[in-house]
């Protein structure tokens, strides 16, 4: 986790409901996200993950409490101001892709927020290179594979120069190769450019392999927030949230390898523990 004095994004006792006749979807959320953090939001459907994530860039506004972005309430930002800071990628990339070519899709965002033609070309070319789609720039997006469309959706947000990216279920529908490519890409942006990344996911193995911090949610509340290994070995809270620990963690638990002195959430950690036992 980063060590900035001021959080980049702060949830200050945030609760939200869609209208006064319905229950709160998220309740009393207190959460701080710092510049350069790489965070996974996990929990069952209906736990409040997506609702919380949509508060990060102001798609939703709190019913109670406030969300602060760089110390300023999200309600105080104009739409274009927020768009330059934080991007949101939906679970299904086809819900946000609409242009006739890959290149036009990536150029749309920078144009919309007022970049000069030269800046649009520069930002778009850099984003396409990052996602390895430069050679497909003149292709219609419908001709891309599912993983390529996911990368295109992310590139279209990054081309706007955002410093923070929220991605909803980036690995859904992808095979192992596709999952590896998109997660390697996100991890690279996080480490190379200090991009703040928040991911909503059900894929616990992806969380264990790539993401250093986890926020566990259930019934609209945050149950745990901490280092991935600590959260994924918290059997009581995971059970309360109806989340199964990673398979390797369950194996380690069954073999009495979790003695409190080591973390076992990934395959290499399990192998090392077995070798030490021998």
C-alpha cells in the first residue's frame, strides 16, 4: 500500500440507497485508497461491490456521508474533471464499445474531454501500444476476440490520461491465456506508472496471484480490508461472506500447514511449505 499523507480516494461513513423507500445497498463504508494502490473488491453478488465502485468516480453519489477524491467531495467535481482523473470499465466491454474502428474507439475519450488533435493521437497511440493492439487499429471492434475487446475497453479509458482505473470483472469469459494477458497488463500499469487500480472480481485465484490488497464485502458492509494473504486466510470472515478460500489455502489448512507463521494462498507457497515439512 502507498504511504501518501492524504488518501487519493476516501469513503467517509458512506451509505447509499436508490430511493428512500428501499434499503441501503452499502452502509457506513469507511475506506481509504492511496495513489498506486492495487485493490480487489470481493464478495458475493449483492454484497455491494459494484455500488461501492461506482462511487469512486462519481457515477453514484452517497445518500449519507461523503466520498473524497484528492481531499475534495466527489459532488464538487464537474463530469469532465472526474473523467480526467478516474476511468471505469464495465464488466462487458461491448457495453462501452461503439466506434467503427479500434483506433476511433480509443480516440473518442481524449476528444470528448478536449485534448488537442495532436494530444489525442499521442495518447491513443500510446494506449494501443500498451494493450498490444496497434496492429489492429483499423479493424472493426466486432472482429476482435473477447480478450482483445476487454483490452480495447481499458485502452479507451487509459487514453484519457486517467491516474485511476476501476475495472469490473476483467477476467469474465476469458480463457487462461486471456486472463493472464489482461492481469499482466493491469499489474504492469500499476507498477510502471503508479496507476491506482480497483478491481471487482469473483476470481479468487486471480486475487491471490496478482493483487496485494483485498476488501471483503458482505451485505453492504466491509468485513475485512488488508493484505491479500491475511484476508484469504481469514476463514471465519470468508465463510460469513460465502467466499471459499483459494484451493491451495484449503489444502494447506487440511494438511495443518497454516501455523500462523506463513502465508499460503498461491501454488509456490504451498510447494515450499510441503518441501519444508519433508
